[in-house]
C-alpha cells in the first residue's frame, strides 16, 4: 500500500467528501482536494498544475479552490481561481491554511483537511453566496496522483 493510499482510509475520504458537500451548500464556489506522494515543485506551483489538470478553471464564476497535499513531503497548498483572486486580499487563504496546519501538526490529517474545507466554504460564501440555480460544477471526490 502506498503512502497516499494509507494517508486516508475510505471512511475518512467519505467524511472529506461530505465536508465538501456541506461547505459548498452555501456558496457557488467549488472545492476539491488532491493528494499525491511527492512534488518536485513548490507546493503552490504544483497546486496550479493540478488545478488545470482537474479542469477546475472551467467553473462559471472562476471560483474553484484546490487543497493540495504532497503526503511524503508533508507539504500542502491552497490555490484559488482567478475569480476569487480578483475580489479578495492577498492573505485571504491564511485562516484556511492555519486551520489545516494546526491539525496537521497534531497528525490529524483528515481533520485538518475537513477544517480547511469548512473554512474555505465560509470564506467563499462571503464573496460567492449560493444562488437559485447554482449547480455543483466539479466532483467532490478526493483525487489522487
């Protein structure tokens, strides 16, 4: 079993999917989680690549958010699409990053990801509130590389 497969159990992955569903309930924003063993790039640069590989830039309001985790490297990053970056300050994701980091430092990886998802959902709701007719544009499943 690879470290990526061992990082989260199937039950933990399902809890993350449920957290994404809950976080997206009040926003038109889209949240995804991607985990992989290693990156040779800085985590934010790899997150940008994965964002495009997952076609997350195709949301109607350009409001997708990727939480990227490189398991073996013990690094993560949060990447938001251009629609988000146009309306928020540079340090917008700091509270989300801190929520994840606090749990990761305790070895609570699933909880860190869930806390980050819920915090991102709160942040997105302020700028991209859910409106009648909004659709879930991206899969809520955890992707793996």
